C-alpha cells in the first residue's frame, strides 16, 4: 500500500529545507533554495541529453561518481548555461560554499540552476546571502524551497508518499519546477526527491531511472528540451529500516512509491504548462514497437495544429489523422482507429461514427481527457500527457525576459 | 537571363484558367478552379510523403504513369482525405467530368483538393457547377483560379518568369496555396506550374524535383505536413521552341526559371504563414552532412520557444543555443557560432559580443532577417525560411472550422 501524504522534500525524516530571495530575480521573489539531509546517503540522478549541458549538470555528473549526497543548492532566474569555464567555476563554488556550512566534502553537495541561458551567475548575491539561507534550514522550509526554484511556473509543485517497509513507515518526498521547455527526456525541469528509506546506490539509481521513464519522460508541453534538466533522489535511511534487497517485495513497494511521487510531480508540471487550459493524455496502442508508439505519441503531442484545436475545443480530428500519417511508421489507413475517452470516432476500416462530432465536442470541453490512437500493427503502447497551445503560451514566451 | 513578369498560370502561351464558387465554401467564396492547356503535353509531379495520402494524390500518382497532362481541376474547402473508396471514386469523377468537357482521356486530367480532412466531397455541387467553370476558361482567368484554391491564406500567390531559349521567349507561370501545415517535404500546400517550353517528361520531372528541393522543401510555418501536398508542372510547347536537350545551356536556363518560380511561390507562402508577422531565414553552415544541417535547421524552425521570441522581438538567443543542443548532432559548445544578419553574437570559443543585445534587438524588429548558426564540424549547409508564432496563429487554428 502506497498513499499520498502532506508536505514535500522534508516529509521524510532527517531532511531540512529553506528558500530565500538573494537578488537574482527582482525583489521579493525567492530565488535560492537548499535541501539538506542530517546525514549523507546514497544519491541517484538523471540528467538532460542536451549537447550543451549547463554548468550545474556537469558538476552534478562529476559528483555523482562518489555516489553519496548530503545536500542540493538551487537557484532560479539564471540557468548558468553556455557560460564556459567561468560558469563551471561558479557552480563549483556554490557547492563548496554549501559544503563549508554543512561540514561535508564538496562532492556531497549537488547544484541546480534554472532561468535564462547565457548570462553569468551573479555570484556576489549568492555569496552574500548563502549564510542566511543555511541558517533557515528547517523541517517547515519545504514550501519556500519549492517556491524558490520556480520560473514561469504559476504553482508550487510538491509531493509526499508514504508506505510501509519491514513494518516501518517510510516516506518519499519531492518538489519540481517546470512549465515551458517540457518534453520527453526532460526539459527546463528540475525535480528533487528525498526518502528516509535506505538502499544501495545502484538500486536507488535503477529505481529512479525507472520512475523517470514512466513520468518525466512521458510529458510534453512544447517539445523543447533544455540544457539544465535534472532529477535527483537522495536517501538518508533515517526511517531506520534495513538496506532494501533489490529483489524483495519491499523493493517493489519502494519502487511504487517513487513511481507515484515522480508521476504526481510530472502531472503537476503538465497542469501548470505555460498557458495550458487542459491536460490531454495521448495513448497510442497497437504499435509494432515501443519506440514506434512513442514516435507517434510525440508527433501528436507537439503538433501545433492539434494543440490549437484542443485549445479551441474543436473536434477537428482530421488533424490527428494527418499527424499520424506524417509521424513516420508505415500505418495503413484501414487499420487506424481513434477514440476520445470512451467515444470511438474512427473504427478500423475507415468507418466514422455518425454522431461522433457532437459527443467529442462535449468531451473536449473537459479539463482532462484521453485521446487513444490504435494503429493495428502489433501490441506495443506509449502514453504522453500534454497541454493545449493557447494565446497565453505565446504571451508568456514572447515576453519572458522583459 | 531570367526575369519576373506579370500574371500567373496563364502567362505561358496556350494555357487558360478559371475559378468559381460552386458551394463547398460559404457563398460567395471561390472554391473550384481549373487550369487547362490547349494541347496535351508532358507533366511532372511531386507529392506528399504522408502515410495517409488524400484521394486526389492517389489519382494523380496513377495518372502520372501516362506522363502527359492537359488540365488540373482543384477544389478548396474540402481535402477529400481519409475518405476511403468513396473519396477515390469522387476524385476520379472530378477528373472524368473535366476530361469530358475537354475531349481528352481521363488520365490527362489531374485533381487537387485542400481543406478539412474526413468529410466527403459534396459532389452534387461540383457536378452542377463544373460546366459553368469550364465555360469561363480564358487567358484572364489566372487570378480567379489562384483565388479559388485558397483556404486560410490571406493573399493570392502567383508568379510568372520569362527567359529566352533558342532566341525565343518562353514563360514559366505558377500559382500556389498554403498558410498552415507548412513544413519541408511539403504541407497543406498545392502549387501548379505551367510552361510553354517543351521537354521530354523525364527531364521535366527531374527539373521540377530539383526546383522543389530548393524551394517548397525549405520552408516551414508550423512543422506540419499534410495529406494533400502536391506540386504539378505542365508543359505544352506552345512557345514553339524545340525539345530541350537536358545537357544544353538552354536547359540550365529553364531550370533557373523553374527554380525562381518555385522559390517565389514558396516565399509567398511563408510571407502569408498563418499569423506570421515576419519571415526569418535560418542558415546552418559548418555541418558534417546536409542532412545534419537540415536536422538543425528544422529543429530551430519548429521550436515554439524560438518562434515566440521572434514574435516578441526578444533577443533571447539562449533558446537557439538550447535548441541546437537538443537537435541531435554532436555539436561542441566551443565550435558554436551565431549571427543575426551581419552581427556575430557568439564567436567560436563561447565568446559573446559585448553590445550584441542592443544591435540584435534592432535587427529583430525588421520584417525579414537571417539567423546563421555555424557548428564547426564540416562544410555542409542548409537553409529554411520560417515565420514567427503569434497570437493570430493560435486564433486562426483554434477556430479554423467554426
């Protein structure tokens, strides 16, 4: 049994957090956050595949070779990306300053940055205000930490999940940011998970990779992937359970808790997608391979014509047909089927349900619904959750920096 | 020497055209067009790669086996796509009805349709009004024909180019439609070219394929490709020149005229892109292969974050860097360079021009400019012309059918 609880990254025992305004963003917006465990523990990470990874991503990958973590320091308002050797030095200094306060090795501190690409990080602000941030570290600091990592997000994104392992309650907590540049294989997306369970690092890495594959890799707001995408999961064993055996039922339960936590954060990101008025699930079935199913799902989820029709609540499913036809896989029109929620619009054999339009129009007026496409080539499937494309998406992104 | 002239598909001698309202669209919008040559001649075609080609595309591919053409009949307001056996019968009937009037074999008439996907073509309207359309065939009918093929287009798109072959003036004329679903490898795009030069059909097909590769395949409005994309070129030899030798200088001049005609129509399509306020040329150089250069160009030209920044005239080039980084090719940040028109923003070695932002902001306020990306891997290049992403794109597509 896995269930939702209250709180965020500090819900698991032994974790503290804080967030402050240090001056990267206009006052009084929070722009610097920290999460710290009372003791070091195993840490796992999944990073962007972008060819120009940001400085904090490079630093985190280096630190991850040591496989242990104590804290994460994160700023918003500046991505510290495409900043060269200077940016790398700045990210390392952020980790070192935090490590000095906690009295741990620099490689146990991880760094996250999100915001505008290219400008140098304003290190004087960070140096001056970091002591104040560290002094605020506390159990109740999860929400201000989750607030301090946001950019164009309109909502704080937090999760806490509890389950029992070996008769003891353990907790998985998390926070995330992301609203634009959101696409499978991540995005301008940061997510930080914490747990008071205890695992060997390889098991934790494997569990995180699986959870990310089923959550953050299945969402798309605008087809963009960024230079800064990072998901980290830190375990400290404070719940007092023994180290999880990777083949045990307890491990399966922990995996389920981590999956639920990642999916909850991922769907919060979609719900807060830039300008989004709806969340739509594209479910592709009947593909020959999973990658074929994903290819079709991505094509639909990034089609501006489909996304504007979702916004306009216009049952113009010809656009879905055209997009499936251009996706790449050799789909035959006779095998194609299409449903909105439980209303089958196109049956195999190109038969169209006579009164489908009226019923689909009603479904499209909902905040959440599913569009299922079947291509009759095999048994592989894929799902992507996405948003519509609205005036507000254009407004937000035409003037993000101004 | 190749130069622009006045007129459209009837500028070459021996070609007539007409357009009328037959009732597919609301009155009084023109929705049925015909182009006819006084004599049959060789014809060449390039069609959509979409897996669900529309009925007229299937019919045209069949007719093209005969390699000769006399006329093209085109409707707007209905794509006759995903309409199964009935749609195929309807497209064939359109060709047959037109052939009956002209007294030519059915396979010398080609069909084009553009509009909403799925609904059946209203054949009674077409049957009733086709005689009136054919009766209007005339030299001065090019503009009404060019008007009758439009959907969300706001402007008629025509071209006429003249050059001298064997001391005789020959003309290439053309018309096109397309505003949304525009992407390399074509789009909801129809283009019809005519010429009074004479070539063997294989030479005409090769010339058209080359001209399309450098024009319609290099434009993108929204990354969509449709079920109906068709480019046809009909030659009738009415100028009286001998059959062109494919290896002659005359052939090179004809190719140049056809290239110019296709590029002029393609750029007219971009200029009329749905909601477009600008036309931006993305030029990628220094790639290892042409397909690598095209891959980067397409990623930039379809990025919603870049296209909204173009609309907002915001010199946020970090979005271009992030998009190049996610495009796929293994670009190194040290080799990357970026320029807006003649202003180099990023030099190789990650050096950023200090006062670039102010100068780039001024360039971005122009209606047309070039963004050049160099990736330092080789000597291959590619160009794509695209539009910005504006409120109007969303407005037009959220309510296209309403």
